[in-house]
C-alpha cells in the first residue's frame, strides 16, 4: 500500500449528505475482486447521462476539478453497503483523501485499509472549505498527515484534524493488516521452524 504522508491537490466539493457506497461505485460495476479498474465507474450514475455521455453539471466533469485528488463532502459519507470497492474506486480514480463531517463506520475502516485518508472535521469547517472551493474552482488543498493539518494555497483556511495514532502510523508507513503482519516475518518463520 502506498504511504500517505502529504498530499497537495485539487479539491472537489460534493455538497451532498449521505453519499452511499452505491453512489460511489454502483453495484452493476462490481465484477472483479481486483483493486484496480474501478476509477472509470466512480460516481458513474452522477458523472454520466443515460446515453453514456459525461454530465457537464457533475463536479468531477468540470474542467476546474479535473485531476482532483481530494473530495470534500457532507456528513455520513460512505453509508450504505459495506463494499470495499468504494475506496478502491476512489483510489483508482486518483482520490487520496476525503474530508467530511462524518463517515459510515465500515467505509471509514476500509479507507485506512486501502491507503485513503478520511478526515473528520466539524460541519462548519467543512462548509467553509466547500464554500471556498465553489467560489474559487481549482483551489488546491494541502493535507499533511504528519502535521495533522489541512490548508489552502493562500492559507485562508488552516485547520487541524485528528487521526487515531495507530491508524496514522499505518498510513504513514503504507501498512494494511497484511503489511503489519509481515513486519513480524522473521519471528513467524522462526516459530514455524520450531514446529
């Protein structure tokens, strides 16, 4: 898993609450257990019209938000089914961080297992960021996991956030559960040799 230390990138505002995993990656696209190939289907029911052409009104289709690596959204992001494909789709599209007032528990945990940073901020701070992004499309945000800070280019917005220390350690070092286990590879092999 790729470590997450600091990301600077275009932030896209999706000013909606209760964005569920079926909106993030519709079930019709869940045809593989590979972690790649899902980015093209991210928010597909919003990104594309029924005829398959891009919906020019959806934020990720607007030129100013092309190549966004950060999403800022309303509360309860990632609710719905527990599909791990949702963080896979976000990652595959190029999203490294989602900022929201709250996340559904399973989605929140799946983010950490896949190198995606979910940042919880107070609703008024999220509103401040969304307003700035809508007022100044293409604004870049800096997300620093080491320093636990988020700020925009002109430092009009500078915010601190918290991440549980163990999760922070894992993201900074690019460790999922398997990676954590493999840190003890020598001890595991030594134990197996004794058996």
